[in-house]
C-alpha cells in the first residue's frame, strides 16, 4: 500500500453495516501512522446501488470491504473494483466457508439475518429499557431485578458501561457512590444480585471532572469535586466498601468502555457459575 497519512476505506453492506464497520475499524486501529477515511454504504440491494457505490469508489479509490449476500451483486461489485484497480474483500466469506465445512451445509444467504426480531432481540430491548430507567441511582426499589448493578464515584464510566451491557442483553443498573452520603438502603441490602465497583486513578478522575465542569460552564472549579486528595479519598472509600461487601472492583483508568464491559461479564459469568453450583448442591 502506498504510504500516506490518510487512506480511503469503502464499507459496502446490504444491511445496517454494523458488523462491517466494526471489522473495518478494528483493522484500521492497528495502523497508528495512517488515518482511515470511511465511506459507508448501507442497504445496498440493487444494481443501481452498486453503480452508485462504484462511482464513489472511483472518485476516492481505496480499500473496499463488503458484506453482500446476493451473489450477483457481489460479483458486480468485484468486477467494478477490478476495473478500477482497487483491492476488495468479502469479509464474511472466510467465516461462512469455515462454518460450511464444519456444519456440512450451505448458508441461507439472508441479508441482515442477525437483526431478526427474535427472543434475543426483545431481551436486549427489555434490558435497555430497564437500564435507562435505572441510570444514576433512579428507581432503586427494584435493583434486585437487575442482572448487574454497577456502583462507583462520579466519572468512572458507569452510565456508558451500563448502556453497553444493556445492548448485550443484560439488565444493568448503576448507583453512584458519595463518600459522605449513606449507601442507598436498596443497594446495601442486595443479597443475590451481582454488584461490581468501578474505580480509576485520582489523576484520571480529576481530569475527566475538570473537562466536565468546563463543558457545562460550572462554577466551583476549585471545589473538592476536582481536588486530587479528596478524589483519592473517594477512591479509597470505594475500595473499602467493596471489600466489606465482597463486591469485585475493576480499575477503568486505562480501559475502554468495551474492555470494562468485557471484564465485568467475565466476572459475572464466574459469579453465575458459582450460584448454579450452590443451587445444585442445596
């Protein structure tokens, strides 16, 4: 590939393109010296759509990644790419070939099949509704209905992590901790619900809080809210509380939301496995 600071990536999908976008971004993230300029084409399901996409590729040549289930459309796009002299790849073909060889059957070729409104789909919607209603300590009276309860001091990514988990189908509530305010009774009394505490380094929390205050033009820039010593005491309070309650702790200082959620799910699955084992023994 010609070395440059920027390059074009064309992502062509016959559905919403979510899978393709994630794959493309995961690959591009491995190259720090280059910046991918994304061109996203969704719901590409006709020859006219392919012609439109090809014209755009010709105007900004680059890598073409696609997920087109209809063979004729895929072949048409490939021919267009060959004529333009640009590299192309069907990102699902290697995976489908592996599945086919293992299962001994052909794929059904259904565009957007992963978005079918089945039981899992409605479970995710239900989880998202629950999570939105139980953000930032709201409606604590039914915390026991949550799959996961996240707690921690301000600016430890509780809300975005909760929403991410909800999109994975887990009812997730989050409850803020304030060191000089008593723990909500509903949280303190939870017995069989998985609770996890989030912490971060005081430096990181202070940085995020400062940006937050500046963004909302808030007064009190020198308040305890962004005092490093005060924040360190808040973090220590979280550690003591979680140790007392037996709640696991995850340090999110250097973690993305996705990494934090993955760590939570790993511990959660272990928690569920222990619960099932205890139920079988009782």
